[in-house]
C-alpha cells in the first residue's frame, strides 16, 4: 500500500507553476485579447478636426471625416467594435433633445462613414438624450421630473435613425423603464430584426462619469443629478432585476457600468444569467489610471491588469478608452 505523504509544503510548492513564462501561459485561467475590446470614440463638428479632451489625456474628439481613419487603424490591430458618442454644438441642444432624431446628426454621419470604410466592424450607438438636451439629462424633463414614458418615444425614433444609418448595435444607456422593449419592438416592426441591443442594464449613479460629461459637453449643462433613474451604488440585487427585465424585453447583451468599483456585479450577472456580459471602464477610471501612469506613479502594465480583471470577473468584453493602447501591447 502506497504511503502518500501529507499534503502541504514542501510536497506542494505553488511556485512550480509560476517559475517560467511557458508554464505561466499554459496554466493561465483567463486571457485578454484584442477580441475583448470596444473602443469608445467622441465625434465633433468640423473638417479635419482632432481635438484633445482635457480631462482625458490621450483621448480626442474626431470630426466625421477623420473618424473612419481612426477606426481603420484600430481595426487593423484587431479591435472588433467601436462605440460612437457626439459632442453636440450647444446651439443644437434643446429641452426636448430633438437633435437626437436628426438623421444627419454627428452619430449617424459618423456611422455611415465608418461602415463605408470598414463594413467588417461593429458600430455601437448610444441611445440616450444627454448629449442633445440643454438640461443634460438622459430623458425629457418637466420641472424637476425626468419623464419616463414620454422619453421612450424619442429613444425609439433615435434608435431607428441610427439603425437606418448602418448602426448594428443599439446601446440604450438612459435607464428609463421599458426602453429595451420599446426599442426592440420598433426595430423589428421597421425591418431591423438583425440589429442587436446592448443594454446598459446596471448603470449606476456614479461619480466616475465626470470626464465623459466633459467630452460630450453635458457637464456644464446638467441640472441636478441622475439618481432618480440611474442605480444606487449601494444595490446589488437590484442589478439582477434590471438585467432580467432587459433580457425579457429583448436585450442581446447586457452591460455593467462603471467597471472596477462594480466587479462584484459583473460576476453576479454572469453567474446568474450566462449571457454576453459587457463592462464599461468609464472615463473617471481611465483618467485616474492614465494620469498616474503619465506621472510615473504607476507602471503602465496596470492598464492590461485592469482589463484582465474584468475578464476574471466574468466580462465577455470591455468598453475602454485604453483599447488602442491595449491592442498595441497585446499585438507585441
């Protein structure tokens, strides 16, 4: 009879599987690749315009004639998907956000340019009114109230003009109740059965969105805050209810936003539903990391480390402003 030694040190040495690069690669439990990346891009009026976003070092706003070149560069590195966000001229912002349903607005124009140049990539268009409203909210406003059902009608029209422009993934980020179902029904009724919905299902009322609001020009316009429709950061079970409802209404993918402070939510969503689950490494997360790296306070390897952390938590894909930088690193 074999007398097996008691387990534990020195019989068990965990460092054996860490000793060389080859074995570390072999036993890695999670992997990050360019296939996991979605690059958010900001669009601005003008010709041959590439202007920096001050609060997001290394991030730019592109005019519609330049955005296809930026997408092509990234697609050549293997990045499969791109999310487009507009910096709307304040003169075009109104209380009702009517520029959102203009078929020639920045997002629709940029979508047509991108799809003409790179029909092989996935274009993600945000469905929300905050880039277009003079009050900076994601929905229509009456007094201090954000109107839910009235907003749905505008979101439907916005989604249809985006789909008509060639967008293949509508991403409702507004957090109005019932918006996924309303958009799904309208897309199907109008011949866009194959246009998918990537729902911002668990979008929290976070302090990490500040630089993004600068990038789209809504921070100075915002009246009040968004806590009556975005989720309470204290809540976890509620996120599962939101995801369940969005899936029932026809969402093809779901998203958690922000990312790093909500890894537990990502894990719970993936474990509970097993559906394609995205996470957004938002502007505040980006700016903190980028600022520290640029000053030498952190090694730039933290960029891939954070992205791998999203994968480990269960994310199938990550929206990140580091997408281009990460793809370059992953391809070396």
